[in-house]
C-alpha cells in the first residue's frame, strides 16, 4: 500500500520583481508589484505549474526572478509582466515550502 503525501507551496517562497526608483525633478519610476499568488497543494510526484503576474504603474516590464526554490524547480521570466514556475516533484518533496 502506498500513502499519498502532500506538498504545500505558499506564495512567500516564490518570486520578486526588480525595479528601480529614480528620483529626478519630476520623474519617479515606481517599483513593480507581484500580484498575489494562491497557495498550492499537490501530491508527491505531481507537477506544480503556475504563472506569476506583475504590474507596474510606469508600464516598464520588470525583471522577475525567484530564489530559494527546491532543487528541481525552475522559474522563468516571460518578459511580459509574467513568469512561470514549474516543479516536477518527487517522493522526497513532501512538506510545506514557505
């Protein structure tokens, strides 16, 4: 008999947007924001895949990146105000990832 274990991924684990704040006489570049990401619950050996979206009031496409990802997870900046998180989980990936 095999037991199904779960993986919980919360939005805090993934993603940040990089922007610059440039102060000038009238021009301020406001930093981009990541839109909220729902928590994900999956079974071991399932693929976790979702899109991360960002906004920028200056309409400057931000650079999106992720840090602290599990070893087999990949985050790709789509260079269009979105990024893609992809993680093919394994039996050893059970747990909560913040």
